């Protein structure tokens, strides 16, 4: 079941997402968190860091699993998701490095997928944070990915490469074409899922996710079949939902 919370702007999306995250970590200090990269969760992460620094909310017993990582960028590349997560979240919190899991795209990729699935199978994610691609992807599960998928290697779609070029000097030739991602069934195994989206370029994907048919062509549409999903959107990302109701 999807509960949609529509707020005014990105700041309010981040405030609301932080409330949910904070309640969880306070009530369950050893919570297992599924985390996303990209622009959408950055406001949430900033609020987590501010609250940790000002109010002492601790993440020392929290376990984290990230959704994905580019293939072809070393960990030390500024746009690797490994560094993104450290820069935007982990360096500002007291999460223990050994409790952080990010899929590795270095070395044997098949073995890395297997070991990530193995690690995920030891836990249940309490709260999975998601962004959404303009094409409806979650993690890097692009349109057409099986709903039964587990951690795997993907070829990024042209639309995703274009969307992410903004992180690579707007040069699509610098954007990796492959990634390692948690599969859709790994995401669906979470107890609760919190998807955040803002901006008009997400409006069609949000409309298809919330009101469309459940189809592998819109990976996020599977969320309709999860028992506990909250989608927080701003006015622009929710603009097609409004149009539909009129
Ligand atoms: C990131 C991820 C992606 C992004 C999505 C939206 O770990 O898995 O699904 O959440 O591409 O990206 P932004 O938030 O940059 O618009």
C-alpha cells in the first residue's frame, strides 16, 4: 500500500523524510537502513547530520546497505557512490565503517553480487530510502528488470545516463554505462520503504508509480504491492497526480 504525502517544496520533502528517519533511529538504535544516492535524499542526509551534531542522535549501532554503485569508477573517484555517501552522510555521523555496506564494483563483479546478496540475507532492512529515476527506475533497476531480481549488473539506459550527466560536467561520455544494483526483490523485502521525489521531471514517473498498472516497464510500480510504502513528493513531482484527479 502506498501512502502519498504531498508537500510544497524540496525542503519540506526533506523535513518530512527526516521525521520518519529520526523516529525510527530513536525507537530502534540498531535499525537497518537501506540508503540511496543522487540528489533526492541529500536534504534528508543534511538533516540527519545536523540533528546528530546538535542533539546527539546516535547511529553507532545502525547498519546500512546502499542500493548501488557505478561500474568503471574506482572508489576514490569523486562521483563514486562510495565517496558520495561518505561526503554527504557517513562522515557527518557516528556510523561504524564496518556497519556500512555499499556494493563494490571493483574486482570480480559476479562474486560481488553474490556476496552482497549474502550480506543482505543476514538482515531485514527496516527503512529503505529510495529516489526514483525519470524513467521509473528504483536503485538502478531500469525498465524491463524482473521484479524477482536480486543484486546484479545492469546496463544503464540512455535516459539515466543523460539524467546523471549533471554530475559529470554535463558530458555524457564521462557517465559510466554500467552499475551494480540491489535487485527489486531485495528492495521489496524491506519492512518499510520511503521514496522521496521532487521536481517536474519526476511527475510522470510518480504518476505511473502511484496510479499506473504494475509493470516491469515501470520498476517503481511494484511498490503498489508492498504493504508499507510512503512517497513524499513536492508540488512539481505531484503535478500529474493532481491533473489525473480533475
Ligand atoms: C541512487 C539510485 C537512483 C536514484 C534516481 C534518482 O542510489 O538508486 O535510483 O535514486 O536515479 O536520482 P536523483 O535523486 O539524483 O534524481
